[in-house]
């Protein structure tokens, strides 16, 4: 990995940073500042987190079968990768560059000036980076990561990475609670200057930290040390409703500060919704019907797009869209396929230019709790959390976050319609009828668009089990280097690791052609 040296350009290089411009008032060389106000450093780091999720979601979404390529035999649809490319390495860049030394610089100012909330937020960002990166790449560089005297770096074990998440979360909680205790307020005007996620609400940052801990604990569900009660504890300490959801503000005034999925960015023009997500939303997976029901799930027209003949279709990897020659049955582009602009309310879901960049939601946490309690055998508790998850996932789609608002007011789905769905055949009507597949697949829908990374983590934890993910189809043609195996890892970022850190890569087997099929530590017993 390249020697990481802070440069002022990092403040403006990230896509969303233009929505958060602030200027440095300093009497030294502006091209090499020795101190920077914490409120100036936080916005581009939040932008970098959004960017990391957005960029890598393009490829992970294909692995998870949330979407696929319009043309046949795309390498990512085949569960392969692009050799010699940074594709799939954006989160690596986020951890080591977008956050990287910028967190350390933020701490310099925050510690010197007793801005304990900024110190706590810095630890929260570190924990989020290790958790997200560990899930994707398995081995990470932790102990030597930010040593400015090194040009090459040794990888730490996945056990060390996941332990670091817990340690950093505890430090985040300590400092955030200290900040609240120091001035007796859960909200800080100082933190609000740089906080484009929670506008200075320290109590919501505390809840966000607990969401990371819940994710960390649940992802180790296959291990003998798994503690479902710990997942429940963390979830109960986290978000109380969709009003606490973690998301980063997008202004939508130009391409650089617009939501990745909005019409102005025009991303993913060659991608199409998957057959799997279509069959989940039209009821066929949950009800066992062979007939598409276009009214059973009110989220269907909000999340997906119908062909001109009115039917909803999706791609099966790696076949692409077989109907491209027929304008009536061709699968339309679904991302950014709206006329919404920053001056209008969201046309639907998160497809608006100023829709917020979502990182975690209340319904997803409820599904985590439901799964943990299901595995414990507490069916009553699991069912209660499951119903909360489904109800609030519908509410999230009905009132998606936009601009400076953590929740919208669009009300695309009426309360009556939500209740009708809860009474439908898509939702088990008792705790005794609840299945693991109900929990995981409703969570899959709730993660649609904004977090393929978590959806893929779930699929890998269950090794793509068709009894759990009932609409997932193993690609008919797998990437040649896979040797018949499915994908389980992303490779470290090419232009840092495969150029500068080859000996360390060799030590973890990352030079092997089938390295991406190696099962990560977090899913192992």
C-alpha cells in the first residue's frame, strides 16, 4: 500500500465534497497544512463513506443478484473480477485514503480543543471502515496502516480486524458520552458544522455506533462463540425508528454533489433489475405462485420498473436481457430512470438527485435482531422484530430520506396498504410460521439499492443456500478462474496492493487466480 500522506486536495477530490465546502484559515503553506479544523475534515470523510458504498455496490450488487448486466456473460455476473483494475476496490480506498490520515488530523484538532464529540465520531468512522472492509476483503492492514514511515505493510488477521471494530466502537461511545456529559446536551452546534449525517446530534451517533456493533456480532453467527443476546442488546441500544437512520446529505445541485442513483449522475445505464428481486416483490417467492401479482407488494413500482407491456422482468446471470430486440418486453434501465431534479420531491424511493446516501436503517437492524433470536429459538421475539422490520421497511420506501431530512414526508404508501401487505401471503401470520428465509429475504428487499454489501454478507454467511435465498440462482457460467466455485471475497485494491505490496499479498494467498473464491473468516465456524 502506498505511503499515505495527507494532501489538501483530499478535501475536494471526493464526489460529495462539493456539497460540504469549507475553507481553511491558516497562516502556513495552504498546500501542506499542519492543522485543520475538525469541522472542515468531517464532511469529505462522510462523502468518502458514501462513495465507497456506492462505487463497490455496482459489482457486489451483481454478486448478490440485486441487479445484473444488460448483456450476456459479464464477468461480475459470472462471479468473477476485472484483473488489473481497481473495480471492487473503492472501499479499500475509503478506509485508507478517504478516512485514513484524515481521521488522525481530525483528532489532532479535536483533542487539542477538547472537541470530544469529534474524537468519538472519528472512532466511529474507523470502526465502520474496519467492519465494512473486513466483510469485503477479509484480511486488512490495521496495526501498520497509518505509519507514515512505511512503504509496504503487513496484513493483520481477520480476527484482529473484527476485534478492532469492537475496540474502536467502545472508544467512540466513551468520547461521545463524555461530550454529552461535559456540556449536558445531546446536540452540539460545534459538531453540526461538519456533520452532514446527523447535524450534530451526538445521541444519534451513539446509536450508529451500536448499529456497527450489532453488525459485527451478527456477522459471526456461524461461530461457536455467537451470542444472539448480544445482537439483541446492540440493536435495542441502536435506532428507535427510521428517524435515526444513518445517511449522508446530498444537495443534488450538480453531478458532483448528487446521489449516485439519481438521474443527473446517469450511472448504471447498462444494468438491469434482477429476476430475483422481481420475484420477491411480485410475490412469487413468498407465496409459491407461478403468476406475477403486481399489487401484492406496494414497493414494486417504487423500487423497480416495468417493461412497456406492463410486466416486470429481471435478468438471470449471466444471460443479460434476452428481450432487447423487442421494445415492448425489453427490461428498462431502473437506476436514475426518473425525471426528478433537486427542485422536486423524490419521484420514488432513492432515485432522486438529492436523495440521501443511506448507510444503515432501523428495519435492517430489526431483521438482524429477528435472525439472532430465531437462531436462539426465541420465536416470539424473532417474530416481533420481524414484523417491525417489514412494517418499517415499507415506511422507509414510502418516506425515503431526502436533502437535509433523515425521513421524507412523501407517503407513497398508505397505512391501509401497509396493513394489507402485512396480512398478505407474503408475511407469515404467526411466530410458528416464521422461517429463516422470511427474515433474510425481507431484509434483502429492505437493503435494495442502498446496501448490496450487507445483502452479500448474508448470502455468504449461508453459503448461498437456496432454502434461505429462494430466488438466488447460481450463474450457469462461472468465471474460468473460479474453478467451479462461487465468489466469497473481493480482492484488495489493485493500484495500491498489487502494485506496491506484492509480498504481503503473497502471504495471504491473494496472488492465486481463485483467491476471490476463498471463504472469509467471518462466515467460518
